């Protein structure tokens, strides 16, 4: 596989037992975008923020798409495996626990995090998915043998995400054994303070140190 490394920012908590919050930006963002948001979650975890390796008209993305809401699933699978390979390498380099990664993704970033849940269901310790879509038409995740909590927030007025498709996506995740929390926010595709406050509370409930 011709995997390429990803541009990133890494901030260590200094605690070998800490979780690592994996930040995955939306279309047109970069590795700096979600750093300010991550500070709202506390300071007792590592932060690893990635930049997608795909460019769409100069805008960074994590994988190609064929049109609005239509994913290039072959590229999505390749880029997901590329990202997983990179995470395994950088976990060794930086000395964090590969089994204690919690992804936080918005839009395009949430979709590649969701792809990782489908393709390698036991890779992540948990995930925060803001405004995601089901990453694949036909693939489903393997059944889990441990509890993996997922926070998935939808915008009630989001013009880009089909609510029925979201319900099917959530059902698929639950059927595989994921523990899904699904708040619906009075918003469109944009993030709101409600998204932040609810996800921070969820994170602190599920990922306490010690």
C-alpha cells in the first residue's frame, strides 16, 4: 500500500495512561481548526489533530467525493486504512496508548471516523461525530466484544444529511454493539454551543482517568 503520512499537531498530556483525543476537521479545514474546541474538554488527555491528505479545489479533505453527499467509497476505504496505519506508527513514536483513542470529527472528519468504526470496529475507544453521514452504502461493522461509546449529534435543519439515513446509520452501529448517544440539535450543518456542551459532558462521563 502506498500510504502517505498525514500532517498533524500533537500535544502530550504527560500521562502514559491518558486517552488521546483525535481531531478530524471538516472540508476546507486543517489540523489547527479544532484545537480551540478541544480545550473545552479538559487537559488530562493527549491531543492529536490531523490534516486530510486529499485536496478538493484547494480545500483539505480526508477522502474524495463524487458529488455533494456522494462518497468515493474506494478512496474512503484506502484513506481510512492509511489513517489507521499512520495512527499505529505515531502512537509508537509519541508513546501514547493506541487502544485509548477517542475520535472527534466534524462533517468530513466525522465521516472518516465513522468509516474507521465500520472497517475496524474495535480500533477506537469511542467517537464524537458531529453532523456525520453513513460512510458506506453496504458495509457494516463487525460485532464488538466490548462497549464502545459514540456521541452522534445531528442538526434538525441540516440540509446535507437525510434524517432517515441517520436513523439507519445509528441502528447499524447499535446492532454491532456500539453505545450510541444521539442528541438532535436545533441547528443546520453548523456546530453550536449545544453540540459542544453535550459532547463535553458525554466525554467526561465516559472517559475518566483512573
